[in-house]
């Protein structure tokens, strides 16, 4: 049975308009600034407890769990969203090594299919 491809926008339902716009801008134009806005916006939306400052203002060395407060459920959800929206398959063996915001950015950039 063939499954029709999912619309990446379905994964972004309920996300803030700026995050959705950044995701779509990256998909359409490959703009690295849009990718970073999309990544931090997705993380911000998935955090169980909102930090005092926007995720985008945290340094790249910020720890995803300890500093930002991502939990295991949010990490799994985030992985599926990145795969759906950016077509970036995130290998489990690579994902377990991700500790910081910069680690995540680098993994996503490496995982995005060429041509984006």
C-alpha cells in the first residue's frame, strides 16, 4: 500500500506564524538565516516550560536539556518535525551525540538533502 507523501506544513500546525514562515522560506530558498530561525522557533514551541528569554538569544553552547529544558518527548517530537519539514533524516546514532544548540544546528545542516 503506497502512502501519499505528507505535507510538511501539517507538522507545523499550531506553530507561531514566524516559525512557519521561516520553515517555508528555507524550503523555498535555502536561506541559512531562515533555517536558524526555523530551528530555534521549533525548539521554543516544543519546550515544556518557556525560558525567560527566546531560544534564539541563547548562545550556541546552550545545552538542550540542562539550559533549554528539552525533555525526551520534546526531543522525539522535534526529530519528527525536522524530518518532515526539512526532509532531514536524523540518524539515531548522531542524534544521541547532540548536546548543544550548535550541535543540533550542525546535525540538521549535514542531514538536509543536497540542493536545499
